[in-house]
């Protein structure tokens, strides 16, 4: 059998995902991973696979590979999910502080706005790397995107052929001008 290089496409058709459904009922091709454990480890800033290696080497700069176990962490970006977690949490904390200040102290409006905005910024910046780690842990646990070795090595089975047919159609539709 030919060795598959990551990022390349197999010459033969890949295994059908339904052929392994009896082995892994939740995910028909990959073994299940512990979702809550990966979320907790990512929230702590640790590798979702081993829980020991550091996930970040800066504020939001991820390691390409786990320093402890070597798990590939660069394969998938968490996207906008961390912002969707951090922003509402910061807003909720600011609203809670505004309500408490108004009930207990009744300060002038500018003082309330100043303290609430400061709290919102602190919560957002403290929660951003934790939310980023949790989103990365979730993506790792559910085999999302390029964390799925089947998608990473096989891709779409006939993609090179489809790309070539598309380029050929574009070539002929433009009057023979090669793209």
C-alpha cells in the first residue's frame, strides 16, 4: 500500500465512512475523543490531547505542536467562536456591575460607565485566551476540519479531477485563454 503524505490525495478511492459505522457509532470514521476533558484542558491553556503541554506561547499565539506529546495544534483555527464566548461574558459582567452600582451606591453616570467599561475590557482580555483554548479543544475533540485525519489525507476523492475539469471549462469558455 502506498504511504499517504499529508496534504496529498490518494490515487484510489478512500474507505467509505459507513463501513466503519459499527466500530464508532458517534463518529463513523474516527474514534471518539472526550469532549468535556478537551474543553477543560483547552480552557486551562493546556494541550487538549495530553493536558500537560502548553497550548499558547504568547497571549493568543498557539504552538504548532504540543511541547509535551507532539499533537498537531496548528491544523485548525478556532475562528470567531472565542469572540462569541468572550464578548457576551464581558457584557454580562459589565451589566451586573452597572446594576449593583446603581442599586448600592447610585454614582454619577460617568463613574458607572467608567467602571463598567473597565470591567468589560478586563473580562474580555482575560477570557479571550481561555475561550480560544476551549474552542480549539472542542475542535480537536470532535475531529473538526483538518483535525480529522481522513479529511487531511484524503480530502474529496475526486477533487483533482474536478479542479482540472473546472479549469478546462474555464479555458474553453474564455476562448482558449489559459488561466
